C-alpha cells in the first residue's frame, strides 16, 4: 500500500513540476521590467503636431510624451512604453517605435523659438478632445500638410522617393484582380509592294491561261507544205476551167 502511494506522488510531481517551473519563469520576467511612474496632469494635455510628420508632442511637460496612430508613447530609463491613455495603462514596448526617427532631438528649442529648419513656425495647439476625434481623418487627408505646410512658412513640400507628396500608406494592386490585356499589334512585312500581316500566306500569282485553238486552225497549221501546193494548183485549174466555159 505504501509503495502505491509513493508511486502516485512521484507521478504527480513529474507531471506538474514543469508547469510550475514555467509559471515561475513568467512571473520573474514580468517583475524584471518596471513600469514608468504616472504623469500628473491638471487637465487633458494639449498637443502640437510635428512638422513633416503625423506625430503629436506634448510640450508642457518635462517628460517626452508623444501621440501617434492612436497610441500615447513615452520613453523611460532606456525603454519604451505605450498606452491608449495619456496618464495610465502603460505597457512595455520591445523596441524603439519607427516614428521616433523623424523626431529631432532639439524639437523643444524649435518650439520655443517658433522656428523649424530655419523657417518661421506658427504652430497650433490642439485640444485633447479635438485630437481624439480627428486624428484619423487628418492623417488620411494630409490635413496638416495642406494647412500651410504644418504652419511653417516657406517650407518646401516633403518629397517622397516616388516624387509624389503623400503620407498615407501606399495602396498596392490586389494580386487577385485580373490584369487588363491589351491587344498587341503584330509586325508587318512588305511583300511585292503591298503590306500584309505577320504569318499571313503570300498572295498567289495568277497566270493568264492561253485561249484554246480551234481544231481546224490546228489542222491547217499541221498540213505539210506539199499538200498545200497541190491544193493551190487544183484550185487554179478549177478557176481556168470555169473561165473557158
């Protein structure tokens, strides 16, 4: 009986030990990544759109806080976090967001001096509620680019590799859509002064057929010279006989 109990306990440990070990590892991983402290706002923050981008910044706090594509982003202690809320719900993000490469390090100085790349920058402060309701339409319609180039005077339009000023995601042709097939003109060849299509058979040469010769004419042509003389002599004698009569 005791041996049976020991066997049951041993099998239980063998089955559940790996699951317990994995649970312990996951708990340790979550504990090793701390979350950033919350940012206290007396009111929902106003933002400013960064010229030549669709990135919004919060200029009134010391910490860097961005809004892009429906998410709030913030770096903290060498790591990045994001949330759907500006003051809570931060989640660790495993890499640097790609939009950050378009954010210059001295953007705060540009904001204070109202200058962007040597041009006057008349930025517009955007209320939080207005941003939440309109950011998708603004990004799709390139609102800020058309609004006097993000408020920067004399800023040349942003050129893309394709040569077209465009900010939304490029649209590609669906591979399932059939391609338009256009008829191709075949090369033409010249044949005896006329134009004919490629692979067309050459025109047949029509020869004139000789007219059939009547049998009497043929027999006359085939008479030997001697018979012709005899016939002429006979005809001459006939004429003389008629004259004597």
